[in-house]
C-alpha cells in the first residue's frame, strides 16, 4: 500500500498539474481551449505508455518475480517525477521544454504500467482464502491515498505561495518532494518477498518462457474481459478527479479551490469505502458490486454536471463523493482480486497487467481530452460527455456479465 501510494502520488501530480498549471507554463501561445487540450494530450501520453510498461513488467514479473519489478518501477517513477520539477518552461527554452515534459510523462506511464500488476498480485497471492478481495484492496488504497497526497500538497502550496508564486516556482515543489517519498517506498519494498505460490513454480522450473505470448494464446478472453472491466471504472475516476478541476474552474473561476477540495474529501473517504466494497465482494462475489458500479456510473456523472450548474460548492463536493466513493469504488475495491483470480499463476502478472493497462489507455487516458473536446463542440454543455461515458459503461456492464465469478476459487491449484 505504501509503495503504491508513492507511485500514484507521482502519477496524479501530473494529472492535477495538467488541469491547473501546465497550459500557461508549457503551452502559452495557443488559445485557452487548445491549451487545455494540449495539456490533457500530454496527460494521455502517460496512459499510452502504460501497456508497454505492462508488457515489460509482465514478462519480468512472471519470469524473475514480482518484487524486483516493483522496486524498478518505483525508481523509474521517482526519477521521472523529480525531473518534471526541474524542467525549464516554454518561456525559458521554447518547444524543447514541451518535448521534455512529454518525455517525462511517458516514463511515468511506463512505471505506472509496471506497478499495479506486481503490487496487486503480491497482496492477493499472500492473502488467506476468502479474504483476497480485502487484501487486494490495500493495493487499490494506493490510488485514493496518492490522490489525497497529490491534491493536498498542491492545495497547500497554492495557498502558501499565492497565485503568482505558484505559477513562478511553487508548482515545482510537489514534484521535487517525491524524492523523499520514493526513498520511504524503497525502504519498504526492498524487504518484500514473493508469495509461495510463485516460489513453488520457480523451484519446479515451470515458469513460462514468454508469458505475454502465452497469456494471449491461452487466456485471450480473460485479457479482453479485464480490459472491458476497466473502461467505465477508470473513465469515471479521471472525469471526476481530473477533468472536473478544469470544468469547475470554468464555472467557479480559475482561482477556485472547490475542485481540489472535493477531490481531497473523496480521496479521504476512499480510504474507507475501497476496502469496504472489497470486503463485501469476499462475501457476495466480485460481479454484483461491479454491475452496480457500471449502471450507476452514468447517473453519478450526470449528478456531477447538474451540481456544477447549481453553483453550490456543497453540491459539487457531495456529487464527487457519491460518484467516486459510492459508485466508482464499488468496481475499484474488488478489482485487484478479480483480475488476479481470472489468470493462471504462470501468466498472472502479464494477464492482469495487460487488461488493466490496456483498459486504462483506451478510456482513462483519453477521457479528459475527449471530454474537453466534446464540451467545446457542444458549446459548453456536457451532454455529449454523458453519451460517450454511457457507451463505456455499457461495455463494462457486458464484461462483468461475461467474466466468471471467482471469489470462491483457489488461485494456487496450478502451483
């Protein structure tokens, strides 16, 4: 949980910066709308690199072990994040600054692609029978905890430095502070051990030579289903926690903190709601909470846009909390266990990582960019965004119906 929190802190720093500060610093000579689109395009580039990170990490994780890959992923994420805090801006060097920003975001994406599979599998494979959902949710907790840290640090720095100071130098502080967190994460991860279920395979010499090829050959259906299970889950999250910051600035003013406050509150609540949904899935199965989340997601997103139109800050906070903690977390909480349970141990890292990261890039990476473009095309109205998200929700609902129920299965039978 701690190591994954550090990873997501670094990754979400960029998401928050893309919504709040990157446009004037790295894309100053284009229209406001085009600047927002450009900032979210570099945000999407990080998601685009995640499947490649998943392929590389899946191969190494199923061949060498989960722990080694997790240590490497954390180091790469830390270096890339700290480097963003040292970059010159467009005003300093011009186009090379923008190119360097995109390159660091790609490195962040590679690290994120390598991270989740190993962390989730270590938790799930160490879990006792009947509690894999709960144990897996501690990996999932890294997301709200990382978002809480990233949003909180940004909010504190903005208040401490003021609008001008924040734009001049303050935005760098959250990125540079990641060096300390990475050191803490490494101290913990270096003490981890791979689970016995993987160790037995290695001892018997039964590791797969090309696990990514093997999982696509033998469990292609599960890769497709886990990809589908990600679509509306990750899209709902990034729309409510990243795109919402830009959307709310348009409604409440560019200096408004209401978006950050709402994300902070929902991230804090997520520390309870995520394991609660996961524990429930240990009792009733992975599918029922997921089906609820897929259906309710469209209503939750509509509720957010309606709340933004009222001008009530309280309504906005409540809408984001409902959308993230009641709806999104019903899918996110059981996810680590369900994805891990769907794949054989020999190819579990590769399969779970591929589905997770391909789904992320197909929806989550482009959701803020698509939403910004659709709102601009519809003259500031969110109707097209709701239609776009409804398609993703339908695909996730279909995937949840098609995926087998696994909460009572053994995941050590093939070891």
